[in-house]
């Protein structure tokens, strides 16, 4: 594993991609060099602010992975990220779109569930995400068509009363979008990575059997085996990290599916209630229509009345009917 230096870290951060493997590979490298946690966090924050908006969320994914997976080995990263993480959340939420902000909310919800930080830090993070900022012109009016969010509502357990009007789809659009994205993300999950499975299956037996160490007869063969073992450890550690992340993703997906199903059931019950109401109204309208047809049929046929056109007949005047005595 390469030695730590700020230049090496800058290079690795510049090559960081949004893929799960890229994030977790760099996370393992950082955790290995956790004795340098303070300069690591300093470089991370500096490169985060320099990164393009579409890459900033990946930096927070990296921080999340490092913070959670380093806790078993020591509190260094949790402690050193604490002073900068709130401002980092604010910075990312102010420069990314609404979809990215929803993912920030998911990261925060995980930190709340696992008590990664104290309540005061979590509250600051929550306020940073929930606060809305609007741009105003000199007259105090909102600028035409523009508003800058620090965060939209990101709670996946969204109140089902926001399902929309009767003409809209019977589910929360944000919840549906996140659910689809979560299902798509699982297509690249560790358990489906056939290439890595093949690499693990192809590991030489020498790196798996302690008894074979007796066959080492010289320093060169020992160093060669050491390199093979280190590579195998990196491969397996990376895969185990991906599996752990996949387990978390699947747990989150399970909660999202439960919420989605609950919303669907409530929406279905509401629609069934309206359907019954409309059926009753239809029955009343049908009854009125039937009664109206019956009355129309009982009315006299006006076409059979005598034709008085052109005759000398005239209707009586009021005075002819109501004469005074």
C-alpha cells in the first residue's frame, strides 16, 4: 500500500469517481493512514471546495465511508471531521441540485440512526439541510424563476398526504424517484460483480494456507508471497467493504419499499373510498334519469294538438276572464 503524502492524496481525490468501488478503495487507503487523519481532513476539505459541483457529493460519500468504517479502529476521523463537516454540508448543499441534496439527507439519516455524532452536531447538519434560501431582488421580490435551496425536505418517510391531487400519480414523486434510483444502484452491487468473484476464486492457494509457508526457502520467494498476500488482503478488504455498504443499501431499500407500500395502500384506500362515493352518485343520477324518462313518456304529444295557425281564433284577454261585477 502506497505511503501517505498530501500530494498523493490530492491525486487520489482528483481520480475519485462516484462508483462504490472507487469510494471504498480510497476509504480503505485513508483508514490505513489514519495516523495522518488531521492533514487528510484538511486536504479533503480544500479539494472539496475546489471540486466541480457534480463531484462534491462524492467527497461526502467518501467522508461517510471513512467515518463509519474507521470507528472500529479508532476515533481519529470522527473527531477530526467534526469541526468541518457542518460547513462542508452547507457548502455542498448550496452548490448542488435537489437530487444531490436528497442524498445528503440520506447520509444524515444514517448518521442519526447510528449516533455517529453528538446531537448538537446532528442538529446543525439537519438545520443546514432543511433551511431554504431564496434570492431576492432590490424590490424584495423573488428573482424570476430562480431560487437557491440549501435543502429540500429529504425524509423518505414523507407524509403520504403529499401524494398529490386526484389527477396525479398516487405516490410521492420524490419517494418514487429515490426508490427507482436505489434499485438501479443495486445493479452494480458487490454480490453481482462477477469479475471480482472470479478474481477472489482465482486467488492462489499459497495466500490461503498457513501450512504452505514452510515451502518458503529464500527471501525473494518470501517477499513475492508477501506481495501476493497484501494484494489479496486489499482485494478482500475492498470487497468486504462493498458488501457492508450493500447490506446498508439493502436495509435502506427495505425501509423505502415499506414506506412506498404504505403510501400505496393509503392511496388505494382513498381511491376505493372515492370510487364507492362516485358509484353512489352514479346510482342516484341513474335513478333521476329513469324517473325523468318515465315522466317524459307520460306527457301529452304536442304534435297532436289542433293546428290553429292562420285561424281567427284568439286567446281571451285578461279582462274577458276577470270582469268586474
